[in-house]
C-alpha cells in the first residue's frame, strides 16, 4: 500500500529518517539529545558533519554575512534600522503595527523596525523572498509558512539561529515545545514560531439547535454524516450543510485530518502513501459527501467566510480565522476538536501556521537587530496580544492566557487541542510544491469527480519525482 522508494539517504551514508529524526537535533555521538514530539536523534554518523552543517557553521552569502556559529555576537552592534516582511496573517496588520510602535519607542538599542507588506499570503511573501535572493533588497526578518522554511534551509538562505538567540538572551525553552521543534533540524534552530495554528471544527449553534443536535462538534466524520440530513431538513436556507475548504487554501493541510482518521496519510516518513487503500477511502468519503450524499460543497475562496455569512452550517478552518469569524457572523459560533475517522480518533489534528526567520545573506548587525525584535515580537505579552487579535495560538508556555480566554472562551478549545496535535506528513511540508500538487489533485476529485484512485496514483508519481530531484540531493 505504500511506495517503497529506494532508500532515500543510503547513498549519503545517513540512516533512514522518520519524522522525529527529520526534525530533531542531529546528534554527534553519545551526547545526542533525544527529543519528544517533533524532535529526534541523529541524522548523521558520529564522524560525519550533520546535514546542512555548512549553512550553520561559517558559510556566508555574497555580502559576507556570517552564518551564525562563527560570529562573535558580543562584538556586534545592532543595526539601527531593519525591515520586517509580513503578510499580516489573520488580519493582524493593526496589532503588528501596535507591537512595532511599542518596540520602536521603548527598545534600549534604538532599533527602528519598518514593516513591509510583502504579499497577501505566504506564497506571495515566499516568491518575493526568492526573488530578493538574487535581486537584492532582502528583509531582515521574514515570515514563512510551514511548507516553506525547509526549502530555505536546503537553499542555505536562512540563518542558523542558535548562537544569535543565546547572544540576545532568547530562551527557546519558553516556547511551546511542539511548535519550536517544528523548526529544528541538523543541530540547529532555523526559525521561531509566530502565527501558529491548528484547524478547528466551526459550526453555527443556531443551526445546530434548529436541527435538534447536541451543542458540540461531532466526534467522528461518520457521526457528522448522520447529522447532515437533520441539518439539511431543518429549513436553514443554506447552500450546503458543510463547506470543504477552498482547494487553493491549504487543502493538503486540513485534509490530513481525514486521511489520518481513515488510517492513511499523504506519506509515512518518506514513503508516499496518498494512494493507499486507507487514503483513497478517506478522499472517497469526501467526494461522496459532495456528489452522492450531497451535504458538502467546496468553497471558492474561504470556507470560514462562507460559514460566517450563514451560507453553510459547518466547516473546518484555521484557528487564525476565529476572531474574524466571530466578528463577522451574526450568530453564536461554536468550535470543537477535529472529528476522528473510522480507524483513528486521535490525534488527527495537524499543527500549522508560520514562523519567523532571518536571512543568511545580510550583515551581522542587521541579523542581531532582527533577533532582538524577534524576541520582543514573540514574547509572552505580545503573543497574547497577537492571539487576542487573530485567534492564532499563544506560542509561549508562560503566556498568561487567562484574560484572553475570559474575553473569548472559544480560544480555550484551540489551546486545549494543541495537546492532541500530530506532526504533519513529510510529503506535505518538506517536498517543495507538494501542497499545490495536493490541492490540484483534490480539485480533480472534488470539483471534477475524477477517480480517487487514479488521481492519487498520479499524485504519488509526481511527489516521488519532486522528492528524488529536489529533496534527496539536499539532505
């Protein structure tokens, strides 16, 4: 049921990577750290430099910027002006401006931060950042999503942060473990969590009441399939009972929930499993909900907007949409954990969202100033401000969320779900362009009623080709 790829790392003398090893700190001998959640042991033999070591131990870009561990950060004076590239995730422009204004007015190093809207979404920011690698005009701090940071690592375009974070007294242990370890690989920290999210099950409480349903999210998708006819028969005036996420809006992220619930996935470690019987069954369930049982639709833009407008009774969307949905909706919004499937009921919720990194090819002075701002932007106080304004998760463990939850009790559900999250499939987050390929395949299945098995067989071939040409040579 899985693709038995040629041992992807054998030619490099590196052990086969599972997800835990892949994101873990590469160990050198007996002193390697065994990490929980997304961390893990070694990725290279004791006598071999860890993968990517050049990028984190003295390599430099064309400007001569140091790559991290070779820089005497104590002797570096921070630059007085830096740029921060963002796409304002979760409609966060106002709160980002407020945090930057506070930093500009009060930081002792007299650093002034200029915020740049570098795109309307993560992909546009990524395209701009890619162009700046050769065209100049790099930012000093840049946002990137879960599907982009590892690409930058392979390209050696982002800075290994460990020594710099120590120099500015930023303690990564203050962050939620599962979130900060998402950016660890090859004996280094390559980004810091910022706009981090999980998908939530959103529903219209008024519709639930009119349909005679218990005020909660369904425990499984089979249970929701039993509820759907009751919602359809309640005379709610909706276009559909349920709205599948827009296929261009990270469908590959949300649909991991369905794949895992059926016992499948986009991949298992580096084996591509999107065409397995379990994965095909999960996607067949979704297709049947649209064409056979007719209780689902497919959003053309944003499913949470469709819910907020009252056009559907339920959907799955990012926690980063929570505040926006609550502001827009003219009804009482309910949220719950993602439903389980017939084989797996938990954990079936992926982490997601964006982190912040520092380009390697800028001056050390700018890198240090960027790190100081990064420390401020994601500290315990500001992560709560950001969460209150957007619905994204507070990324610091010592953040006082009591006032946040008191003001918006639904946030507690999102925080609680973090305890039952699952690392994303390698294929989705580490194969360049895989998310777009998954979205195109899901469009074939859900908007053209294409054969699920044939479509997934073709997707596996595409992902395998990308892996062999773009990932394997860079590990």
